[in-house]
C-alpha cells in the first residue's frame, strides 16, 4: 500500500485568498512544464526526498519550501502567469 502527502498551500493574489491542495508529484509536473516552456531555473523546486518523506518535520519543511517556490513563481510572472501555473493555482475559480 502506497501513501502520499498532500500539501495544502495558501495562495494570495491581491485581495483574493484561497487554498490549493497538491501532491509533490503535481509540483514536479508543473515545474517540468515551466522549465521547458518558460525557462525557469530547474533547481528552483525543492528536491524530492525518499527517506522519511512522511515524517512530520519533513512534511512541514517541504510545505514551507513549496510555498516559497510558488511565491517565487508569482514574483517571476507579476502581470500574467503562464496558463499551466494559473491552472495549478486555480485562478479560473477565484480571480475574475
């Protein structure tokens, strides 16, 4: 039986705030697309950890790292986020 961690990330854009829930693999897929399409630094995404991946301290640390990752992406695209990032952050549900 395989278990996986879902990260709950608070997103804030202007006066709008919401949460998104994604597995690390979702972040990895997003990152791969942004690296190839938008030339994002391939080292920007926190690395995948195998040992102790579900320990509480690692989950909390990775949660913070993933929040910083998303904040960095939003700063990199201040006017218009790439479609793949907008979809990942569910902009279509919250920002008109």
